[in-house]
C-alpha cells in the first residue's frame, strides 16, 4: 500500500500514536531525501540525541501498538464523521480516509467552539475546519464536541 502504489514519502506522526514527540519519515523515492537532514537541521528539527527520540518507535512497531492506536483513531474519526452528517449546516469537505475529518462550519459555530476552548485548525478556506482523532480520543469527548456544535447551530 506504499511504494507499490506510487507513494514517494510516508510520514508517521508519533504524537497522534501515543508518543511524546517525533515522527518517522520514510522515503521510498530516495532522490526526494536529498538534503532532508540538512533542511531538518536548518529548521531546528535535529535533536542532538536523536536516538532518544527515535527509540520509542521500536516499542510501537514491534508490539503492533501503532496499528491498534491507528485503528482506534480511524474508528473515532468515522464515528465523528457519522455524527457530523446528522447536523444541518455542517458539510463534509472531503471524504474521510483516516483519522482526519474536514468539514465546513458556519463562522458563528467556529467562534462558539473556540470560545468553548475547542482546538482545531481553520487553514483550509472560509469555514473549513480540520478535526483530528488520535490514540487517546474518546467517544464521550466526540459526543461533547457534537453537542457544542449542535448548540451553536440552533
């Protein structure tokens, strides 16, 4: 499902999978990796003891915890998507493919959610919102979000 289908670069986000920090980036197209280490260093993303940041990946990968965590995040995103589809005035922007749900919300709903201390990104156009689910997302927390969205759309 990676290089055989034409994927050049694959990024695994450690924080969404239960790690304190770190990402694993796999270059299937080696030409794209040229100068990557230099660019990371220039951007301040090169830790002097990188082995301490990368060591937790062994536990995630060897035990299969990464897959369990990813499945959980994806199932939560599916639940979130299904709940959002039942709210008038909320439209999906893109099909959900993994643990992210992109929706278009009215501006007053966005302001209401932010006033209620919900954190999300709105970098995808007017009304565009990205909700992310992770290893520690719970159905009850999703239900709280849905409740706040419903209250804001009344």
